[in-house]
C-alpha cells in the first residue's frame, strides 16, 4: 500500500466492516429460520465486494487533499504540472481502484465460518430486536387507530347534538352580556341590534380603533371556548359508546381519563366554538340578554330559540318588503325626476335654428380696432345697445357716445343713468333683455361665452337678440365656437391684425427698471398696492387698476395716466379687457394666477390679451413686453397659436324657472335637479355656487316662504361680491326687511382706511341693486351720489400715495423686497443654519 494512502486505507477498512455488519443484520432480521453463513455469502457475495470499493473510494477521493492526490499521481510516474483539478481528481480515482483491496469475505470467515455459534448468537439477537420493534409499531398503529376512532365519534356527537351545545352556550353568553351591560350602564337601545353590530359597529364607532375591536372579538371567542372546554369533555364521557372505553382499557391497560378526552377533543371543540360564535353573531342582543332571567332547561330554551327564530324571520321578511318598497319608490322617484328634468330643461339649451338677422363677427387680437368698428356701426343706427363684460367698459362707451353727440343711457346692475331721448344704451351683458328690439346690438369680449360662471349671459345675448344686425367681438380662439353656435345664420366675418408689432425683451425685468409708459401687471389687489407703494417710495407717480376698484375711481386713475399726471400703471389682468391706454411696455410681474381653484401658469390667450395693450399708433410704434421671470417660455406663449375654445356655458333661464314652478317652489329641489341635469354635448354648466351659498342662508326661513320662486332666484342672482361675509349678511338683512314689509337697512359705511372705503363702496352697490330691483330709482340717485363721494375718497387716497406695511426680516428687522418669498433675510437664514449645524455637531460629540 502506497504510504501516502495508508491512513485512508485503515479508515476504509473500518468503514467496510461496519457496513458489512449492518448488511448482515438487515439480512438476518427478516428470516424466520436461521440461514447458514455460507447461504449469506452466496446471496450477498457480489454486494460485499462492492461495499469495500465504495468505502475505499469514499475515504480517499472525498477526503484526500489535492496536494496528496498530486503526490500520489507523481509517485505513480504521472506528470501533472499544469493539469486542471478536475482531471487530477479523475486520474486519482482511476488509479486508486488498482490498489490492493481488503478481503472482506476472508475477514468474515474468521468471525463466522470458524465460530458457528457466533453466527447463531448474532441471528438470535437481531431477530429478537426486530420482533420487538415490530410489536411496538403494531401497538402504536393500534392506538393511533383508536384515537382516530375516538375523534370520529366525538365529531359525530358534536354534530348530532349541535343545537344542545348552541342553546347552552347561548344561555351562558346572554347572561354574561346582560351582566356586562348592566355594569357599564349602557343606555343605548338594543332593539334590532345584533351581537355582530354590538361587537363591530358600536365599538368601532365609539372608539375608531380597529385593534380594540379585534381584542373585544377575541375576548368573546375565548369565553365561548372556555365554556365548551369546561363541560364538553365530561359531556362526551357520558355520551361516547361504551365499547370505546373497553377498547381503550384493553389497548392501554388503564381507563380512558378526562385528561385524555380533553386532549382528543381539543380540535373538535375548538371548531365547534368557532361555529357557535359565527351563528351567535346573527342573534339579536335583546334575545340574548333576556336569557339571564330564564334558568336553563333544554326544552324551554329550545322553545324560546325557535320563537326567536320565527320572530327574526318575520322581521327579515318585513325588512325585505320594506327594502323592496323603498327600491320601487326610489325607481319611481328617479323616473319622475328624469321626466321633470326633461320637461323643465328639455330643448332650452339647444342652439337656435337659422334666424333672419345679419351677424357680423369681428375677430382679432387685442388693440386692433375691432370694438371701434362695431361701435361705429351702432352709432350710425337709429337704435343700438352695447353689451360689455365690465361696468368700466359700459361707462367708457356711455361717456364716449354722449361726448360724440349720440344720446346714450347707461344701465348696469348697480346704476342707471337715463339720458333724455336716448335710443342707444351701454350696459353690462347681464342686463340684456331678450324681448327688447334694437337696430344694432354689439356684444363685446364674446370669448367669455366659454366662462362657466358668466358665459350664459353671452349665450343668451348672441342667440336671443332681436335686431337687424348683431355685432359680435371676440378673439381668434372663439371664432369656430361662435360660428358653430350661429349655425346656418347669415354671418359676415372680419379679421383684424395688429399694425403695431410686439417685441419681447429677453432680459429679466426688475422694479428699478420701470420707465415712463410702463404697465406692470400682477394678479391680486394686494400685489398691486404693494408694488405701487414701493414705486411711490421711489418717487414714481403711479396709477392703479384692480378688479374691486370702483369704476369711477378706475376711470380717474386712467385719466391721470392719459393726462401725464402719472407715468406708470400697476394693474391686475383687468387691464386686458378693452382699456385703451398709451402703454409703452407691458410688464408681467407674475407668470401664474389663481383661477378660483388653483394657481396655474397663464394661458397663451391670457398673455396675448394683456400684452396686446402695449403700443399705441402715433405714440409707440412698437409694443414692448417684459417678464419678471422665465422670458423665453412666456415669450413662446405670445407666438403660439391658441387652442380653439369649445363648449359655451349654460345657466337657468326665466323659462326654466317657470316650468319648474309647475312641480315645486322649493329652490333646493331646483338646485338638485340642475346638478342632475345632463347638459347637451358641447356645453358647460354653471355651478351656481354663489346662488347656492346665498340660498343656504335663507333656506327654510320666512324669506323663502314669502317670496315667489322667480323673485327669490332674482335676489340670489344679484351681481355682488358674495365672497365678502359682511355683504352676505347685509344681503340677508335686506331680504328679511322686504318680506317683513319694513324699510331695507341702509348700507354700512366706514371710512377709516382704503379697504373699508372699498367695502363701503360695495355695500352701497349692493343697496343700489336692491333699489333698482324694487323700482326705487329716485332714491337710488341719492345713494349713487354717496357712492361717487366714496369713490372720490378712494381716488384721493390712491393719488396721495398708499402705505403698505413693510416686509421685514422677522429676525433682524431688515427691510425685504415686497416680492421676496421668505420671512428671513439671507444673512439670518445662513446664520441660523450654521448655528443648527454647530449644535448638531456638539450633540454628536456628547453622544
């Protein structure tokens, strides 16, 4: 034997001996009669030889290191330098097969052939051990089958006597619940409350805690299990077949004890506990807690249980019938609702057929003279009406026509100025009456047709006007929508382009870049006042324009700019609607606006509408546009083509209200039906949010009871600032006075500051709305003079310079720019951050 493998050889020998002796034991234990040693060798000789080979290969190939294998192969004359490990292992395994083998049979002969009695003793020992194991296995299998039989009978009994178990557990649980409810002092009604609702709905609504609900549920599941495990095993002992007890005693040599029964019945009782708990969830609490007063008698409780089931089924049938009636009633209600909606709204909002009217569509960009051309046509007619989007524009045309010798009356919601012998009118679009006839009707800013809140006023004016000619003024993106609306009517289209080019400045605008003739545009009153205040501190003379400013004040502010008293205008986007001023440059201080729902980037049309006010022929032959930020992106909006507008707005009409009154005079129902009404394709529905807000204030009050539906809706539809809480209160007080037959309260007037003056102006405006609606024009003239005085005071304050609270650093008090986004200056911010960093570093060192 090679010296390198000598140690492995001895280990292989010992392993082979052990394996052969194991094989002998397995051979002998299955023989009922003792076989001879020679018989074993004949039958197993080939396998014995294989045993050695397996032991040898395992001892060497698996345990010898790669170095030992290399040394062995080298000693055999192999050159294995550079040979891969896999090939070395293969060569080594082949070579060691040729090594001298251990003669296992010779070794066995020395043990058993010569010493026959050793073979006999080996057989007896192995055979006895085998039979003992077999007997234990048979006994275990017998006991296992007995336990399975026990479990089967237990499950059968529990199923057969389920109702008995259920009734007893029902009694115990009901008694427990009654005691708990009495201790807790629960006063909530238990009628129609199920055990399930008591556990889940009541607890969850009381605590809003799902984990707590789970704990409560587990509590009662454990309680039911405890009841069953307490009496179940003893009950089973009295009901199991007697032969099972005999078999158990015979198999185990002792009686079947309660402890064994508990062990065997654990899973069946646990399953039974779950089933009973699930069935109890459907029980009514009143049925359960009453059981505490009824001692348990199986037949008595079975009778009570059956009565409870019958009563529950009766209630279920009643409930089903009730639900069916409700379903049928709901279906009838929906059908009636559908019929009402069709009858009330019907074809009211379908575009009108072709009409014998000449329509002239003036389409163009801002500041291109399209409104001028339409007004010239109206001036030349015997009668005419101009419909404006803003009171200020209505005022402007009213003044213009009268100055040019064309008598013109003014009518907005808050004022009426009647000029003797006037056949022309300048009105806000909401004042249009479809029954009046004019030779020429001019409808300005008709792209507002798509506005969801006000657009219906334009729709009504365009489709209901009675005239020889109707001039419609709009932007390019509204052209296709208006043509679709006019259908087959005779329409002439005139397009207008700017003569004065717009030039976008690429550098960022800063406030100290402000020059004469600039109009600075932002999108809130506060921003207008702050910007104007900062410019005034820099000795600039500023005019201001914003939406809530009185039209008279706005006109005076514009006039100051026209007269050269001021050199700069600071305005909201109200400047984009028809205000023709000699503006050199439009400056956008913001690129976003709040649209009532969210802050969003300006659209291309909005940028064009405002930027188009820059330039004035003969004064500024180029209109300039500048931006406070992102001039490249905003400049592209000026160049891109606008997306065409789609969907004109609809709102309730007088006809709709008249049809509704056939069914009800409750406006709450009307608003409900309006929300349910599926609008025609291509339209937008006004949300009536302001009307609903006001209606909530008087719903169900004497005001609603005494006013007709048409009158009430008219008061809801008054055009005033409903976002001002004090104005809403005044509106309600005036209505209450009207229905009580009392004098309507005077407007609230305060003059301590600019905001109070503006609110007082709005308060008088609301008062005037009521006076004109009630036909009290003479009294209205007095309040118009008061309002004009308020307007003058507002103008004086703006003219003398406004004081807006300075924006300062909250840490050091240093002045900050008004457009600065933060309340800390840069120095204080970095100092604070530095201190925080140093503190954190110190804290880490301590740790």
